[in-house]
């Protein structure tokens, strides 16, 4: 491995992504990842990095992800495979739980809310996917849509001080509840009723079917669907052209042999550029989601 490849591998390990934009070197990094030492390394090898990335970009462009026929054995993406193995081999607890909370105040249309959740689960296959292990392999199993319901707890009989404590306790227990990757579901919702016009929604997903970016997608879709159903309209959202399973099939087909070798030094950025953005797909969730007749506070992300 060359010095440039070693540097790229180390940057990838720290979550740093490099790319070329108009011939200039650009990077995206988690907070604190780009130390002064790292920046000095980039400056010292900038010309080599630019040349390497130009060659990698020109070697073979990745085909776009498209809907594909589903084989009997539906493989996992490489990222899903890693998370599945970690879940099997280590006691991870809630390390890979993605949770968010919404406080709703004002008129609440229970039927529109439940219908919106069911439609989100129907639209996004990843939210009804589980992972079945065979003797030597593991496969994605996408369950049929229908039947999703949120869990409900009524805290309205409690006093105000007791309600606050109960919200923290119930929401915390809900988030900490372990997922069974083989049995599913890997997406669940808890609705806490504090008063007739005050509710808290807690959403929890396993990282194997979602990521932080997808929290924003879910909140936007929940707002759009709730609004439509509360007003007696049908869903305004177009059908998704591809699902995450299509991405997994694309990744397995394309990242083989020479293509896999070409991608490995620069990490997954080449494949991620074509990854379908849906409820299984990073930026943060929006600060507000609008539901008619209700004000919604900022979501609390875990």
C-alpha cells in the first residue's frame, strides 16, 4: 500500500471523506478529527492525493442504483453485514439504537397519525426488514406491509410532577429495549398521552435499517402524511424509485474484484454517492416538523 493509500485508509478510519471539486481537494470530517497533524499531512501530500483521486474517479464510474428483481436470497449490504456480525459477537446494548422524540401540543388526530405511520412503513421496505441467519449465510427478509401500530401509554391521570418523571422513565425504557434482528420489527413508535392536547412521540430504529440522516426523512414524511390524512386527502408523496435492498444488490454486484480494489483506498464514498436516500439510508433532522393544529418541539436525538 502506498503512502497516499495508507493516509486515505487512516482518514477513512477516522470518518474523514476526501473528494475533488473543480480540481480542488475538499474534505468532510467529524468534529475533532482533523487535527493539526492531519492537516499538515494533507498539505504535504496534497498533489499526490489530487492525482490519486483523479485516477480513481476516471477508472470506472459507478452505475446508478436502480430497482432490481429480488432473488430468493436477498443479501445484506456490507455495512449491514458488519452490524449484524457485531450484534452476534458483542453485547452492544443500545449502541446502535437511533432514537428521536417529538412533543406535540394542540389538537391531535389519532387516526391520521396512525395511518401516517403505517404508510411510512409501507413506503420504506427497510422499516419492515429483518435478518434471518441460515447455516452459512444471512439474508434480508422483507415482511409484507400492513398491521403496524404504535404502542400507547396514557399518563394523563398522573400529577404534573409525576408525569414528567414518568415520561423520562417510559421513554428511556422504550429506547433501551433490545431489538431482535431475526424477529423484528426494527422500527417502533411509542405515543405517550399527557393530556387531551399534549402528547410525546418516541421513535426508535436499529442502525442496521436506518441512520441519522433518515430521522429527518421520517419526520418530514410524517408531517406531510399527517397533514394530508387530517384534511381528508390521500398521500402526497411519490412512490420511491428504489429501496435499500436495491442498493445492497447493486453494491454486491458492482463492488467486486477490480472495482472493490479501486474503492477500498477511498472508503465507501464512491458507492455512497448513489445510495438511495430513504428511511434507511447522514445530516441532522430538522429542528421542527409541522402538524396541522399542533406545535412540535425539537426532536431529541440519541
